[in-house]
């Protein structure tokens, strides 16, 4: 089995954070990122951007991540 790089792990962690945040938004109308870092503050926008880029990265790297 192929080992994951540090970038792969970071992207997966950010995807999980994004998934949890979207679940909270959908279920309870509660945006955890905005609650912690401020509604559309510079830091929250950076986090949203990193989560989005992680999604694109995982999509592009999915073939590599699923190979044995």
C-alpha cells in the first residue's frame, strides 16, 4: 500500500473539517468556522479557500490515493 505524503494528510484533514462544517450548517444552521474565526474574516476566508483547494487536490490525486 502506498504511503500518504504530508500534503495528502493535510488535504484529507481539511476535507474532513469542511465536511463537518457543512454538516453543521445543514443540520443546525451553524457555521463553526465563522463562529471561531469571525464571519467572513480574512482568516475564515483563508480556511474556506484551503478547504476548497484541498477538495480539488484530492479529486486530482484520487487515482494515486486509491492505488495499492
